[in-house]
């Protein structure tokens, strides 16, 4: 039986807007195909995880105060995390975690939170507390040559600059900075995004992309995932796309 091992980082501290739902969505769609899913959790100050033995690592978003605590802890694992990314482990990073993998995050009060500096982008929050990128967002993503629309929700003060390759192009909403055309950061085995908890449940194609990637890497052969009945998901997506794209 095929198996996927997922490591969920700081599930109690980085879980804004139900970010943990992304791990549940991966498990749900993998298990529907008879793939066994093992989920391990790492909590602040816990025993050091062996990042390289996982297929997928997930880390969610958090408020600035939690981000500062997590950053100090995460920095201990900088080299192991970098090694796992270089080896091809898939990393899904949402909002605060997206920011932490860059050079730094400068908070609303000007406080500096160091990043892992694995990627070259950096983030600075807008000093005006009332000014945040909040609301529904739709981006167009290119998954190995196949274009798909990703629907979600964003809520961040941070403005991320110097992104080498974005996750998608903004059709509705803000993205990496106010009025940006680009959202998130992507590499073959990394998706870093401001799109919160709803990401993988609302966008099954992204979920399947990650599952397929993880299986192909692990078993070293081309994988064709069995089609699932996504009639409800497609209906919901159609409604949301109509609602958000036609409101402009
Ligand atoms: N504190 C960060 C910001 O406001 C991240 C918030 C989040 O994860 N939603 O940009």
C-alpha cells in the first residue's frame, strides 16, 4: 500500500482561519485513493523532527506575536529544513510561514522577526494597523503547463517583495502587496501563499498536485491519480468564481 507521511508544524500556534484543514484535505483525497496517510505534529520546543523523512511538510499562518515565538524555534532547524527542501520534500507554507521562510518579517511596530533566509523574498508590514490586505482572492496558477484558478481568503499586513516566481497571478484580491499582480511563491516542491485555510479544500487540483508530486518522488515512477467525484466541489467553485470575478 502506498503511503504519504506529513509533518504539520506548530498546529496549535499557526492555525489561523482553519489552516489545519489543508492537512485534512490532503488526507481525505489521498485516502479516497487507498493511499495510507500518516500525520505527525511538531509543537514549539518539542523533540527535533527529521524533516527529510517526510513527504510533505505543512506550516500555517499566525498573528505577529506567535510568529515571533515560532521564528526563534524554527531557526534551530534552518539547516535541516533547507536540506529537506533541496532533497525535494514538498513544503506548503501559508501566510506567516510563507513570510518566515524569506529573509525577514518586519512587523507593524517596526519589530524585526528574522526569517530562515531559505528564499530571497522579504516582508514588511504596513505601519497603519487598519490597512491590511483582507478578503476573497482568486489567482491563476500554472501547474506544469495547466492553468487553473485558485480561490481563497487572505488577511495580512505583510507586503512581500522580491519574489522570484509567484504561485499565481491575481485576478481578484490583493496578493503579495496591495494591488499586486502576483501572489505567493512557488517552486516545483514549494507552495508559499497568503491564501488561508480554504486553500486545499476549495482547490482540489492543488491538493492532487501535491499528492501526485509526493508519490512520484517517493516511488520514483509516473503516477496517474484516480479521478474522484468532485461534482460538489466544482459546483461550489463555479458559484464562487462567478460571484468574485463578476463583482468588479
Ligand atoms: N502577521 C502576519 C501579517 O499580518 C501574518 C498574518 C497571517 O498569518 N494571517 O502579515
